[in-house]
C-alpha cells in the first residue's frame, strides 16, 4: 500500500509539471484539492515540493496520518524539494 501512495503523489507532481510546461498554469500557481486519500496525497505533494503549489485545500484527517505518510512511504520514494 505504501508504494501505491508514493506513486499517487508522484503522479500528482507530474500533473502539476505538465500544467506548467503546457502553459496552462504558472509554476507555483497550481492549487491542490483533495479529500480523504486524495487529501493525504495532496498534503504529501505540498510537503515534498511546497514552492510548486500556490495553495491547497485538504479535506482529510491529516495530523498523525501525514506524519506516517510523509515520513514513511513518500520519504522513502525520495523527496525532491
């Protein structure tokens, strides 16, 4: 399960990169919104690369779960700051 979560964060980051590369969003102006597991993925993406996003709306219980998510599976996949 942890590998799938890290992949979903990487996929989210790739989407943000594509939006900027296609000229549809300025770098640093992409807004994330996610609920439940999507909120965890959006929160992890925001923690990994905060300068990429302009804002985030996270609708998830992200306290202790984010500690596990960000310091566990996502960190193991390699933070790219």
